C-alpha cells in the first residue's frame, strides 16, 4: 500500500503464524552511499501445507535477482506491489528450500531513518518496528526468528553487526549471531569510529568485550556510558539472575536517530544524546537519563530479545516489563522515593493525557493502522505500571518465581500477554482473568474514596467506587483489580497503621478498620499503588497535615501537589488562595532532615498543562494565559514569603569540588536550582547572572540561562553559550529549546520563527527538530496562544517534516492532543491548523492517522 492510499487497519484477531519456518538468514552487504547491494539467503521450509510465500519489501528495493534453490522462478509466479513481494505456491518445493535475492538500495536518500541510512557519512540501521523491509525482502514480523550470519564489504574502517565477530580484515567483516532473532533486531554500522573499551566477567566466568563506539573526538564523553553498562550487567545478574550470552557487547552513538536507543542483539544503537556526557556539556538529568537508557536497552537482552513479542500488538510485553526493570535499577542506583515520584509525574503528564484524549488505547491494542504510532506512553509507562501492580499483588517472592518461570518456559520464543499472565498464575496460584483488563481496556480509572467514622466504636470504614470513562472504540469498562495501598496517621502525626494493600475488585467496595482510639487521617494510594485518578474530599488543612506527617514519600509529595493544584485552580479563576500551601512548603523546605531531591520536587509547582487538566476535569474551560499568570504569581509569593530561607538553601546547597553526577551531589544541585527558580522572581535575575558566569557544570549553567531568559536578560548568556558550544550539537539542542520554553507566551511563536530561520536549525535532524518544536509545545500558554500562531507554526513544520521523516512528524503532532478542551477561539484556530495538515497532498499514513483521530475528537 502506498503512503497515500486509504488506511488499512490490522487486527489482533486476524493473527496467524507465518506459513514458513525460517531456519537461517545469511546477508551480504556491499556498502555504497547511493547504491548498496544486499544479497540475502533464507533457509526456509513450509510449516504445514504449501502456501504463497509473501515477503515484506518496500518500493525502495530494486530487485536484481531472485532464485529458489539456485533457479529463477517463472516470472508469472512472482508479483510485487509497494509493500510485498509474492511468490506463488506453484513455484515453491514442498520441502526445505533456499531463497536467494539481491537488491539495490539508496541509504543516502533515506531521510526517514528507517532501515539502512546515512548519518554524517556513517552507515547505520534502525529496523524496529518495520524497517528491515527497507533493506531486503523478508518476512518482517517479530514471530519469525532465525540465527543471522552477516558479511559486510566497505571501505569504512569499522564494520559492526549483531552477535560475535567471525572474520575481520581491511574492507571486510563477518558476524554471526547464534541466537534466533526477528528482523527488527538486526543492526549494521559502518563508519569512522573509535571505541572506549572494557571487559566484564559474568558470574559463570564468561569474559565479555565491551565497546562504546563514538566519532573521533568524542571519546572523553563516553566513559559514563561504559560505567552505566557495567552497572547494568551486574545488577541484572544480582536481581534477576540474567547473564549476558555473547562474547562482545557493542554500543554505537549516532547523531541522526528517531528514537532514544535500540536494543539490537549485541549491537545497541543509541541516539548520541544518550551516550555522550561531560560536566561541561551534560546536565544531571542527562546523566541520569543515560544511565537509565543504557540499562533499559541492556535489559532488553532477555526481556525483548531472548524472549520477544509474537506480534506488535504485544509490544507492551517487552517494553512495559523492561521499563519496569530500568525503573527498579534507577531506584537502586539513586533515590527510590524520588524516582517513584518522577515516574508518576511522567505518567500523569504523558499517559493520563493520552488516556483522556482521542489517542487513547489499551496497553495491548486490538487494532492499529501504523505501528510506529503505538510507541506511546501507554505502551511504555502504563505498561510498566501494570507490571508494578502485578508485583504488588503477588509479592516479591511470587514475582521472582514467576519471572524465573517466564525465562525458563519462553526462552527463544515470541510470547504474548496471555503467556506472561499464565506464568504468574502457574507460579502463584492466582486467577488473573480480571487483572488482564489492565492490558485490554483503555482509559484511566477514576477511584472515589469516602470515609465513615464511628467514634463510639472506634471504627473507620472506607468506601470506594471505580469507574472508567468511555474511550474511542471502548464504551463499556468493567471493574478492574485495583491495589490500594493505605496507611493511617493519628492526629498527633504518629502512624497507627503501617501500609497495607487493599485489593479492590468490584465497582463499589468497602473496607473497615477497628479498634482505633481517635479518628485517623487516611494516607491513600501510597507509592501510587495503581495508575488511577483518586478523588476524595480533603480540605487544605488536611493536605498540609499529610505534607508534614505522612511517612510515605509519594503520599507526602502528593499532598503538597494537591495543595498547590487546589490553589492554582482558584487563582486562575481570579480568586484568592494559596496561604496554606505557601506556609506548608516553607516548613518542608526548612526540614534539613529531608532528602534534598525530595525537597526540590516539592518546591516545584505543578506545570501549566497539569493545571489545565485539573480545570478540564472539573468541567471548567482552561484559560492558558490565566493559568500562566496564576502559576507565576504563586511562585512569586513563595519567594517573597521565604526569601531568606531560599537564599540560604541556594548558598548551602552549593557543591564543592569536582563535578560528579552521583545521586547525592545531584540532589543538592536540584534543591539549589529549585530555590534559584523561585528567587529569580524577586531578585531580577542577579543570582542567575552570577551563577551563569561561575558555573562549572552544565546543570547550573542551563538553570541560570533559563532564569535569565525569563527575566529578559538572557541575550549575553545566549551569545556566550553559542561562542563556547556552537559546534556541539547536543548543547545547541538545549540552546534552541530553552529559548522557546522560557519565552513570554505572547512571543513564543515569534521566537520559534526566528530560530527556525537560522542556518544551524538542521530540521532533518530529529534531535534539533524536537528541540525547537518540543520547546514550543512545552510553553503551554505560548503554544495555545489565542491568535493561533503556535498552532500554525507547528502545523507548517509538521507538514514539511512529514515529507522527510513521517515518524517524527507523527510523534510531534501530539502537541495538538488536547485542543478540544480550550475556548471556541482556540478550538477554531487549532481545528484550522489540523485541517491544513489533513488536507496536505501526499500526507503519510503515520501523520494522517494521528491527525484524523485528533480532528474527530472535536467533532
């Protein structure tokens, strides 16, 4: 099917096994930028009864030759269109046979970065989800697995592929991957690269060569990636008992990459921003992200590679589990409470928004038009939350038994969600039929809690109801299993009931607590024990009490967040509020016994998008300008009320000595920067200007620059950054993004226009494109400006990018996801921008699917 033909949906119910077994894949590459030759040899046998052989392969493949057991088939038995090559059953032997093809492709023209493409003179690949079909004709689906043997001919000095090296000489390399894998895990890299190297001894004594490959000159920024890899390998052995299974593990940093990274077996390809780091160029957040993503892709070796997904409907099986594993890893490496809060913030900002809009879908969808549009927060982050709930319900021991059974039972297979749940049932004896709804039903359940206190009996009853609103294609939402972690706190602040998990299975359900001396304050949904929206009647005094006394860090932070949101909602409607919040946050900020990173999170006000969501949930049309003013005003009040305290924190949290990205100094910097962000409202930017000039690391330098831009004093700092880092692509991405994010809302689109006209706005580079358009989308009031300038700018660039890289255009289009909730003027402007995109000649199916679903939400 061509890009512009009517969309054809694929359905989970239509799955059937591929009619041929693939025993081995051999590939030979003669690399040339505009005329690469790919010879493929596939050892096939019919599964049961001879059928047509259908191979995926796009129109970019120029077929040179095709042979079955050495002989060319009758041309009448071979046909192809823009999507597949079909060999009729009449041309095939009813026995094992070898299919040989040779094709020519043009990597230099591949601006979509799917399949084999060029990045700065280097050959590299990205094959998930369906990129391999742009390399050669193949059954490009995850349930067709085979060992690969790959030969590469090229004048590039470094030639890499999956598995173990077999032969290497000038201009040639051969690689063999003995572990059966699907085509989406294939990788090839050829270029002028240098490596930093190390070795790792597995617990069984296998010596593994480790390499992080980068462009010459970047070696000094790859050391942290190597440290993170070694920590990941050791952690996976210690916590999950999973050992690495090849002789070499390679990571390659690539500048042009649609995703963050890719777990190709033994040859992980990474966006360079998730490998390269130095104190001068990377922030604390960059370091933590590198550590987490290195771990994530390494953990895929077992949860994604050794056991993969049967079809793309099961994507959350590998991604949700691996995200959960990388979250566990970061919790162990850093602060577990802070990590949990940050994960929930991400979930609410991205996945809750997705669940409440036109793009809602279950973690395991039952249909899709374009699989690249389903690499979403629902698949990844909500998929991880579902794993966390499962672990909470069966306990640590039950989880460990189930995972061991999963690895034993399904190693080397392409599995399903049913397979995953069955190992838990078999290992723990639980019936998980109702729990499965978390995988099959879209939407975020709304959990309502009411309290009934019997003072004479000393009994507290908690009444819960659950309901999930209809989502596209799913109107009826039966009740789910919801683990609700509860604690009870006495009026004097002592915990009278440690955390216990209530298991809710009905639409309405009550739980009682007896022998209580006084009415306790309920700490509900501790640790965010389920991805739900909790509704309960709380006054600000009770929220402030929980913020002061709750022993669960998440619940304590949540109380502060709810206190802030309650005030911001009222303030955005022109009324007075916030006194309790200002007072309570001051007491928390002064608590030197609390983790600095936790205090930093509590000092950070909810974002404008979050405030808009809360207003919308209450049935009020959000006003982006009023929200911006309310948030800015409350931050100013915090600064004025606690100026001396914040100034003291800013000074005391300065970290002496050389920069280290470790948890403790990063936490101190986080609190220092949070204090600076508030003080910036009242000191005119003086502290930020001094910090920018003296900062010895990018974390503080970028924080200071953002503060200066918000005070209208950033031009000299911007020029200084450009003079120093103008040739560093990753730093310049930050430079582009911060200007749009920090711009006054009325000027945001104009700033974006000015930056887009610069010669160094390399819009075909996904990182640079995301930096500018993502920065505008993050400026809530700027993107949703009433004159529609933000909408129009974004639409114009999405239309341009769609012709070069449909994946990036489709993913960035989610900036429009919430357009129907705003006022009529903004809705008209957004609808017009979306309509222009939808009417574009030659629109890709990637972007078309996203835009038509968003337009439909406003009809």
